[in-house]
């Protein structure tokens, strides 16, 4: 694998398969009460400029359970907030820690850190991508659907960072992905072009959610206004009418459709209360899988980096 994980386009198909296998193994061993302290003595820095519950805690607990130490820094608490250049901060942190996970608004900042760091840099969400999320989500698809090849996976909602990472994954893994977004909120042409370059020929982009979810194996949604877009919330609620994942929409899908949401969810907006609270809902398994997948990512990048 490459030094950094900034986008799923950084990965080859074999890298995905390796990460799925390792994460599933970590989950199995964790269920058996076996602890793997492969990262004893290593440390993970986390620089977060946006809120997080799952990604932060999943990374921190993954590192602790592997015997390492996480060090969380809100950007505001670092000299970055006083304009210390990324290239200086990255070089200094490379002398202290073994891997760095970052959550920023600007994707370019994560790229700047990666370019100046000698340690691996992991994208823990930017305005552009959320790669680690989709890795654990596909792990959830594997568990619940017995695999991902040939399954119809449908995105319903905003063409946002999570959608972009699905498009990237679909390009590399040749997924049968349909992306349904309201007009004006679609995946950007640049993201589509990169997917085509990587061979993502099965990806369909549409503005018709009802048609999109027909015979779907998996339906995925996310908030209509992402972090940083809070002031657009009211406008988006109007623009996204008809894009709520609810029983009526899902009646077009396969009877055993699996609904996924990266969370946090806005009940009554992108997803109905009854779908979110369904007794057989897998959102909580999906969230748990982030910890197992983060272990796989940390171990792979740290050990591959020869540290
Ligand atoms: N799914 C996800 O990334 O959640 P957090 O924002 O809580 O980390
Ligand atoms: N698209 C959402 C994902 C949160 C995990 C956001 O960026 O806020």
C-alpha cells in the first residue's frame, strides 16, 4: 500500500481485499477475547478540525487495543491555528509519532501534510472524501450480503464527501453503484472523470431516487447538509424532497435490502424514524466496524512504513 490513505483511489483492489480480510479477522479475534498488541510503543496523532464521535473514538480505541497510544489534538489547540505552516508541523510530528489521522475542511491541507510527513497520513474525513468510512461500510456489506461483487448499491442523497468515496471505491472494485442526487447536488464532474479513468464503468448517476432503488441490495444515505454547510440546511431540506430513505422508497428495493448510514443521522430528514429504529437495522454493526477497520488501516500503514 502507498504511504498515505487520503483517497480510496490511492488503493489497488488487492489493498481493499487485504484490509477487509484483516478487519474481519480483528473483529473475529475481538469477539473471541483475543487481543493483538502489534502496535505496542507506537503512537497515533489525531488532528481534528471538525466534530467527530465515531471516527475519533474508533481510531483511539483501535490504537489502544493494539497496544499503542493515541494523541488527540483539536486544530485549535495546536500552532496550526496560529498559522504554523503545514510543512513545518508535519515534519515535527513525524519525529514524535508513527501515524497521523486528520479531519479537515480543506482536502488540500491533508495532502500538504502527507507531502511533508515521513509518517503515513490518514484522511479521517475532509470536505472531499471519507475513505475510512467506506472501507468499513463495504466490510459491513460483505458481512450482511456475503460479498460486494454484483450487489446493487444505491446512494440516495447529497453528492458529498461520503458519496465521492463510494464513487472511488466503485471505480477500483468495479461495484454496481447507482448515485441518486437532486439536481444541483450531484457528484462533481471531476470526481466522475477520475472514476472513469480508474475503470468505474458500472456507476450510474441519476436524479430519480425511486428508479434508482429498484432491486437494490444496499441503500445508503447521509445527512443533507454536511459539516460546514449548516447555513444551507433549510434550503437543502426543500431541494432534497423525495430523497428521504423511508418504507415507501424501500418498497422498490429487494425485500432483504440492507440500509446503511454513516451517522450521525437526522431523523425525519434523510431517513425516517422507523427505518433508523428497525429491529433488524445494521447501523450499529456498521458503526462498530469502523473500529475493526481502523485497526487494519493502522497496522497495515505503520508496519508497511517500516517503523
Ligand atoms: N461516521 C462518522 O464519521 O462519524 P463521526 O463524524 O462521528 O466521526
Ligand atoms: N457528510 C457528512 C459525514 C459525517 C460523518 C459530513 O461531512 O458532515
